[in-house]
């Protein structure tokens, strides 16, 4: 006879978690915005969360986005340098992604 608790644990699905570079909060991957570098060096929103290479995760809250942009945390996470023009473009893109407040 099998242990029913063991069977339930065996079939439960693991949910990957990632850390927001803005607030440092750990959340399920699906709740975060993934940023990555494209071939030309622009930071883009990886909506499918499947682009190869280094990525940075960010809450959709304005406060987290502001912290990440002001502290150059996105640059550090992606190990790159972002010129001011591209940083302003990224701020606009992230503003469009905003959906709520950060619980942190």
C-alpha cells in the first residue's frame, strides 16, 4: 500500500521563483517582468521569458522600476552599461508594463 501524502508530494509541480532587482523580493517567475539584451545591446522585455542569455527580473510596480533604474540595478544584473537615451526608452517601456503595486 502506498502513502497518499507521498503520492501528492510526488505529483505537485514546482513553481520557479526569481528575485526582483528593484525590491529584492522573491516571487513566482510568472509575476515578474523579464528583461534581457538583444543582439544589438538594447534591453528588451522578454514577454515569453525564454530568450537565451542573461536576464533580469523586475516587479511591475512603479516603485520597483524606479529603484532599479535609479540604482543602475538592471545594468548590474545584465552586466552591461546603458546609455541615457536607452535608459529613458526602457523607462517608457516599463511604464507600459505596470499593473499594480509591489507587496514588499
